[in-house]
């Protein structure tokens, strides 16, 4: 079997050696028991913060197993506060972010996962080294470099069209959308820069769907609200358990 053929099928369903799900999504439901290899990258623009977001509407993410009575608007505000806190902290300390996404799946290998893709690989490497010594909301942060390079390949297309029959246990990413107001705050300046590139350069904007990055279809399900109070999330950085996030 030729090396060119092996290279062409690497990370695809035809590859019998390397796990295609881990290659595309950076996570696999079989974990260490998977019969195929999980080749962890030594360099990447993308980092994975495993299970970092705890959705109040998902009782399985809390030891007490209590389901919240928060309204849809309150749940969206809670998520927006979390997203903005993490985004601002990562970008201010490590470098410019290309896009950040949070999984809304229920499967153990995807639930609450935060994927952050930096513009530079060096920023991702520094973030992973630093963040693994930090805590958030009373829990240690688990960070690693991720093989995910294209979120279009990692996302469930049926979910984006509202047609996924597997629900939260789908093995492809179901990305949780941020509100339009937060999207404008985090990504608005980048879009304006993209519309006025340096002379001689072409606008290399992204046409991507779903999720929390700067992608056209990502507002589905979001609320156009402003004035989020970030104080409730900021207090979580000071909780016991070690380093401050």
C-alpha cells in the first residue's frame, strides 16, 4: 500500500489505524479504549479545555444533580457571561483568538468542552502550559492541544439545519451560540478590519456556520441582549483549590 494513499486517507473513515473522530473533533467516545490511535498534536493553533462549561440546565454536570429553574433568557445570559470571561482572559494573556466554541452535547467526551483557536500556534502552546496550573469555579482546568483545524468538519450539519435525530448524544459537535450583542462586542472590530484590508491584500473572511466563532450562522438560538453582568463569573476565579484563573 503506497505512502501517498495512506497520506490521503489519514484521519478519514477509511483509515483503519488512526481515529477519525479524534482527528476531526479532538475527542472520542471510546477514550483510551478506542481501537484506533489518538495522535495528540505537538503543535496546533487550537486548544481544548475539557468539560469547562457547566450548563445549569444539565443536572448531570453537577454533583447534586439538581435541575435549575432558570429561564431561557437567564440561561443565555449565564452562558454569555462565561463565554466573555474565558474569551477575554485567553486573548489578553496569550494572543489573538481566531474563534472560540463551546459544545452543547451531552456525551461525556464532549459535554462542556471549550475549543479556542488562536491565530498563532505559539499562543496556543503558551496557553496550555499556563492554564493547566489554574482553576476555575472551584475545579482544575484541563487543557491540551487539539487536532481540530476546521470546525466545519467537526460540527453536525444536521444539527445546524435543526434535523439531528441523535440529540445531545451526537458524536459531532453541537455548538452553543452566543448572543448577537456579545458577538458584536467580541468580533465586530475584526470584521471591520477585514472589510478594509491593506492595499494589495484581498479580504480573506471566513464563511462558517454555527458555534461561537465569527461565523455567519452562529446566531441561531441566541438572544439580542446587552448589559451582561460579568461579576458573577469573575468571582469564580478567586475560589479555593489553587491558582487563580
